[in-house]
């Protein structure tokens, strides 16, 4: 059974909506994955706030038509394509990489972020970045260390002034 034109229009509208919520789209060659493996991939990336869409390249072409931000995706639309639509949390890339290591059946063709095409190596580099929570913890740790040093330094000022006054008074006395 083929899809009706209304179905196709709805799929394209859904893709446009999901792209409008995404900051990055990663194109994956998923040929050879079983239905269970695709479900596993979807669940892994969903837990990181991303969406994995398996759709025809022609429908994705229609969804990005006229949208300069996503236009670079067209160079990756060939063969069996799955699309990771990443919202804010780039840890979805890490989730995909763990899936890829386990199955060894997929490959990143490329990605688009903020209107710029990204190579597989660039996508992997983004996946290796620490998560927002880890970065926040690192910043908080650095701020705590600075605050502690400032507090110790401020606490030392009155006692060093007192020692200086005492030494001056003793010398004068």
C-alpha cells in the first residue's frame, strides 16, 4: 500500500515542525539495521531529547525546500537515510555513537548545524564534548575554588594589618 498525497503532506509538515525545534540534523546510513535495532536507536536518542526519523529522502527534500538553514542536508540525501534531529542536548550524538559501537552497522554521512554542513569527524568531535551538566559542574567547581581563595585572602588582610600595627607599636614603644 502506497502513501496517499495527504499522508505525504502530513509527513512533510511533521518533518518541518521537528526541524524547526532542532539545532542539528545528523544523517545516518542505516542500511542493514533490523526493526528492533532501529527501535533501540530511537529509544537511546530519545532519552537525550533527540528524535530519530526514518523517512524517504524525497520527503526530507520537500521538508527542507526553501529553508536556508537546512538546505546543506541535500548533499547527504542518498540511500537509506535516518535522521537524528537534535534539540539542545548534544549527548544524543554520544548515545548514537554507543549504539554504533554495539551494532557496527551504521555510518554518519554528515550533519547540518546552524546552516553549516558538518563532516562525520566534526559530528564525532561534538559527541565527545562534555554534557551541559558536566560543564556546569566544572564551572561551579572552579568558582568555588576561586571563592575559597578570595575568602582566605580577605580573612588574612585584618590579621596581617594587626601584625603590622603590633610590630610598629612594639618598635615605637
